[in-house]
C-alpha cells in the first residue's frame, strides 16, 4: 500500500481527529456519544448511569424507541440529524390515556406548565387558562409545545383532529414523551457520573479544558441546564459548564470552598435546534469560555477547587442531546479553546 491512503492509515490518533489536531494534544477522556456509546474512547471508562423508575422514549430517526430503566437513551435530533445521548430531567405526564387521547380537565395551580403533541390537530385551552390554542404542524418528529401559567382552578384541554402522544407536564419545556394509561406516569431523571478511581485516572487537579458538542432540544426560560459539573459531591467546590437559559447563552462558573471564583460569563447566542461546540478553560488564575469560534469570559483570579467526580447533564431541568464530551489536561488545548469550537 502506497501514497496518501497509507499515510492516512498509519497516522497517529492526534493526526486523524480534527478535535485533537485543534487542541495540539490528546485528551485524557473522550466520550463519543455520537457512536451510540457511553464508554470513554481513550481509557475505556464507563460512566455510571441510572434512571430507576421507567423507560425513556426518544425519536431515533425512523420512529420512537423505548430505552429501559437504567439504560441510557440515544436519540436523533430531528433538527440536526445527529445521534447523541439524550439527557432528560424527571417529569410526569398528567395527560391520561396518551395513546388514545380525548378531551380532559385538570386541577391546576398557578405555576408553569407545558403542553405538547405530535400531529396536525388542535388543543384548545379553557377555564384556568385561555392560552393558545396549540396547533400541530405534522406527524412525528414535528412536535409543537406551549408553555403557560394558568390561574389556580380547573383547566380543560379540548382536542380536535390528529393528536399523537399528548403530554401535559409542569415546567417550561416539553421533555421526551411519556406514555400514560388511566393515571399519570412519572419518569425519573437521568443521572450520568464518573467518580472514584475512574475519575482520578483522567482528571488533573491543576485543571484543564472541557469540550462539549451538543444541541438543545428546547428553548427554556429562566433555567440553568448543566452540561458538566466537576465537584466534590457538594455545591461548595464546583467547576460547571452550563446554559443561562434566560439569555440563551452558555456560561461557566467555578466555586472554591463556597466562594465564587467565576460566574455568569456569557457566550454568544445558543438557540435550540443547532449544533453547538463549547470549550471551557479552568486553571488557577486562568479561565475562559469559547462557543462556536467566539471566546469570552476571561478570568485571571481563580483559586481551583479540589474535586472528585464528574456529573454530566446534572441539572434536573437540563434537556439536551450530547454528541461528544472531552477533557484535556493542562497543555496546548488551554491556549486553543477558541480553535476547538470552530
């Protein structure tokens, strides 16, 4: 074998992967969720995953797939066409008999609710709220949703036309579909963590750079979905990369011994339905954030916390599809976070 093909096949991993080339080094940890796995591609570390109470149903391109309790769900984002780990919060579908839906009334309180469905029909609200109506735009994966705050009282949802997988839940976003029968059904939130020896085998207490590639499945309001949180099991020592949803911006924060070191440094716009590349530099007296080629949030007064675990998608309100998550220990990547996100 001769020529360019031989050179390509014989090239070291850093030359074959565009992210590694941009970083100028190999990562210590690289989760390639876009391959349908939660196993680290570098050291073979498998994060611990739990969702104890029920299945998660996600769109997988040709239809819906149910993932059993304690099995991570891999979804296809209809907007991006890519497969990734679908992280969802705990949720309860209050709409009964969702497979054969009919007009229903609910006792509600004055808090945010979200109504959603697939199909071309219409759901009209009356009683405690007259928001909407919510009008469908087509068969799955075309899902419509309406977030509103009713008055305390009785809310009636009147259905007409094609209504598929209706969901009525508290909160400001439509989570993945939950099938109900004659009573409401609750689904546990996803928990994905790395701790103990697996964590200490790749993490450097001096800090490093985190890289995430993801899409958001909804524009939330006033919430803070977490992409990654490196912590000691408390809120006193944390390094967090998250989303400032009220501003549709990515951000990062560092807290050491309960003292904020960095907080609420905002990136460029982070609208739902697009692929976003985000990198966070977190070292002593050297922090910054880059999103889609733009850098912001530089900080030169940081005392680093001592941490012992990684939590992925930790916010109970986080709803996102993660394609990749990598960690680079101190090295060239720290000076190249902007290039990582191009």
